[in-house]
C-alpha cells in the first residue's frame, strides 16, 4: 500500500530522507475507498481493528468487514437524507462504531465532526450553529442524550439525532436497526475532490471560543509520516494511541496513517478514569507492539510494578502534548529498554517536528522538522532565529501547500488571515534549536513571560517544577511587577501525601529545587497551592483564566 503513495519507502540517512521523502497525491483521493476498500480487495482477511472494553467484550474487524459495515452505514445515512457536504457530529467515545461511521461519511462526502462526550448543552448549541450541523450521532449515554435534547430548541439546523444503543429515546433514530435494514450501497455519482472539506475539529479554546479547523480529503496522506516515521509502524504492528475519538489525536493514532501502513489499530474502550494497571494488562494480553500517550500517562505507568506484566511484544513508544521529564524517560527506559520518541504538531497540522526512528532522542526535545513542511523560527523582529535563540514556529507555503496543513478556520476569514497569510502560517508556538538541530518547546506566544529583560516560556519552568515529588500539576504564569515587568508565578496542585504540608516551607523548597534544575532566574517568586487548575474541555490548562484572576 505504501508504495502507491511514496516515491521512496526506505532511506539510508536523515539527509536522504529530507531530500527524497515525498508523498504522491492521487486525483480525487478518498481514504475510505482508496485505502480501506483497497485493502479489502487485496487482503480481505487482514486484521484492521482489535477492539476490547472494560466489560470483557472483544471484537476483531478485518478490512473486508470494515468495507461491508461502512457501506451499510453509508447506505443508511444516505437513506435518511445525509448528503455530500453535510455536517455530521460524532460523539462516540471509543465505541467500535466510530470507525465505520467515519468511513461511511467519507464515502458519502459528508463532513465528520468528531466531538467529546463531555460537551454540555451550551457547547452543543454553539457547535451546531457555528457549523450548521445537520445530524448528531451518539453512543448510549443518559447524560449526553440529556444535553443533546436540551440543545435542540436552539439548534435549528440539526434534523437528525441518531443513537447507537438498545433503548432508543423518543425523537431519536435507531442506528443499528437502520444499518441492519438498509439497501445495498451504491457509490454516489459525484466524487469527492481533494479540495473538499473532509473533517472539522473544534479546538479546545484556551483563550476564547473554540476555533473550527477544517482539513481536506488529502489530510489522511499527511499522517503517513505519523504512522510510518514517528510511530515506526509496519504491517505486523498492533498500535495503541490512548485517546478517545473526540480529539484530533485519535485520527493521528487510531485511523489514517495506521491503516495506510497496514497496521492493526488497538482500542481499549473504558469508562471513567484512566487506571494504569488496566492499560498495562491490555498491552500485555493483546500483544501491543506500539504505544503512544502523553507524558502524564507514562508518569503513572512507571509507578506500577512493570515486571508483573508481559511487555515483551512492545517494540516502540511515542509521546507528545506536554513536557517529558528526563527522569520519566530514564525510568521507563531502564524498566522496558524502550526510549520514548517525542513529536510536536497541532490540530491545524500533522506532526511537524519529530524524533525520527533513526535518531537518538533527547528527553524533552520535540525532534527535528518534518521535511514535508518548510519550517523556520522567527524572532520578535521577524529574523530567522539562531541556535539557542527563541522564535515562533512558522511554515512557508509559497512553494507548495504541505499535506495535512489546515485549509483555514471555517467561516472565519479574518481569524485565518491573522495566522495564515502571504504563504506564511504562524503557529503561535515558541521554540529554540540547539547546536545539533533539535528543537525544544518554550510555550505559546501569548504565555511568554517577560521578566527583567528575559523572555521565559512557561513550559520549561513547568517542566522543572514538575520534577519535585510534591507536585502533581503546575501552571506557570506572569504576574505584573513594577520593577521586573513581570514575575513568575507557579499555581500548583499537590500530591495527596503533601497536601497537609502546603505552606511557606514547602513553597521555599520548591523554589530552591527549581533553581537547581534550571537557570535560577526562572524560579517562581510566587507560589499558590490550589486543589485544581482551570482547564478547557480537552484538559488543557487555561493560563489566561489564572492571569485574569490575578489581576
């Protein structure tokens, strides 16, 4: 399959990779037809999905079954009035139906909007009206159904509420019955075009209302890099990305690139909080070979007695999304022999900075640029940053539009042009490059702290604070100061065993710890202990809210 899309599939060096890594884009590419259905034709029995849950249910789906189920689902959706270009929101957690529903939408040419089950009725109203959503497909969840129903009077565009479950409420359509009783699927005459909108994501909105990020039908091809050259997958891989389907990370790690490579996607569907022992048991039982999760998850895993689990099948681990502490990297490496490989990307992109398989990882570094993106670091006066100098991560598109770079923000030309104009996309993320060419994340441009002439990123200070044993979570912000301009403040959530020690003595100990871990001028002069940090619906820290409270 890879040979259909890659000019060259193996490389002798990183320079060879930079020079020759190119992806061929077919005309009118459609992932559902050109990848999944193609696998079903050439390798019908090849396992595509291994799904299990916390109720001991287990299903394997091969590509032939995925084609049949997605065909039936597409036929059902067409029969009720879902057409090319219609917006359909999917609130399906990790339900097995998500995979063939999204394939069905691709086959129709309808636009998939994956969403989290944590949405309230106000969230649903905002999304329904902002994107003119025509249908909502949900799993059986009383709380979620209640929120959807309460949103309907203020969501006039929503014509269909479709539920996957057993007890179908009044006003809802029974998904399973509809799929079961559908007629034979006939591919629509009007084909999707590469430039059509395929998927829309609402970002988590750390500073305002969520933005609507749109990607076209070539977007899956950009995730060949994700699966092949970050996750390091092959046709015999069993890959687990620990994310539910409401977030963009799910299609990064549970769908597009994985199936182009021919790997099996492993899904563990669980309710409630993450339990490290349960995930380790799943990795052991189902012989998972590749695992991707945020550093926080690895922090929990290394607290378990890993020797109790058979991790012999595990070949490769990747991480992204937050600071990776060197101590976590080293502990996991000592216990498993596996070095975690980091990367960086946004909902607006695929991974753009990657620690590639042939590289020696530097814990805390994102890696080096993805050669599909023409990248630079621009300083505040728009110079290309030198080694060791901070700059904003930007991408030039004057030569070509990189695969998986977003089309823009839906229905918001002004917002799009504020970050993407004149063939330059400004990510809003700051980084610096070391003498070996590795890139290190600093923070969002809005979050940079200016203190006594220094520009300090919250990310690096948070990383230092998080290495203190008392700290579970931390947010670094700047507080106005007459002398220094701003001083650094740490808002800290303590681990249970340290909660009764919150006070000046512990604050001083954390300050001294930070001075020893990083440059002394970066230590937090103000420390506040709290029970929880303000966060977005996706779990990202809202530093803007802390700053507003401090004012």
